[in-house]
């Protein structure tokens, strides 16, 4: 959000488009604020890089100020993020509300990117129990044949310098796989992701990918991360 319109355009034109073929090869999509979705779709047209939203309304009612899942689909989004840790904290979003948003997105043909994770540093067993409960509510609201993407992003790692350890994250992933058995689902890790994090995590558990924050805005780090993801793919 902090980049705004002009900086987002510059980021896409100077960093994403030169790497578009490699980004498309690892199914990269950019989660952007609502006002940037239409221009970003134009800038990225034909590149293979997807565009996704950062939030969605929990239903189909016409509520002033909200953005429906059907509208996001109409403007060309493939995914939409729901339940980000900051929204859970600042706006008090509950598991039930997140599940309603995920269900609305799914009905519109979007893939919900469901953010789960503990807020504070806790033992892996506690983190696994919490994320299992968060995921269970969503799984109950979305039909098993509809795709889901779970983003495990512990709140304490967002914007920090240290990612979750492989054993800690691996225990969470196993809990998520257990509660989502029988569903069309993928799992990615986010939080202090830098080159090398994905490789370390994969040494413990079979993650499908990672969510990139500041790395996606740094030419050197993005290149190194793409090298890593391509090698692991």
C-alpha cells in the first residue's frame, strides 16, 4: 500500500516485467490494494504474472465501501487474500468472518489466500493448534473441490529479520495438512522470507512456495530467490 500508484507502476515495469517469464514459471501473483488492480492488469497484460486483491467483502450484499468477490473476478483477479494478521489485529477479524470471505471468494471463482498463524512467539505445538483451528473454520465453509491456498505467516515474523525455523513451520504445516485432508489445497510460508529460507523450510516439510514482501522489491534479492525457487521446483 505504501508504494502508491506511480511507484507500483515503476516496480512492475522495472522489476516484474523483466523477470516475467521466470515469475510466471513459479506461479507468481502480486496482491495489490483495490485501486491498483485495474491499472496493474493493464501493465502486466500478457506477461503471465497474476494480480490478486488484499481483501474482499464477506458476502454478496451491496454494502457501501466494500468490494465484492464477483467484482474482483470481473476485473481479472485470480486470488484474494483473506484474514491477514494485520486485519485480524487492527479490525478484530474473527475466524468466522475470514471463513465467510473465503467462501465468497470461492463462489466467485477466485482462489482464497487464507492467512493463518500465531501472533506472538509460542511453542510449535501451540502454533500448530492455533493454525489448525483457524483453518478448520475455513475448510468447513469452502467445498472440498474448490481450490484453497493457505499462507502460514506468523505475526511476529512480519517485517522482521528472522523467519520461523524449519521444525516449527514444519509442525504447523503437518497440522494444516491434517485438517485440510480431502481438499484441493496448497501451502506457502510467509514472514521474513529472504533467499535461502525456502530451501531451509523444504528440508523439513514439503512447502509449495513462499510469500515475498520486501524481497520482491529488491532486484538482487528477487533474482536470488527466483534462482532458488526454480532450482527447488
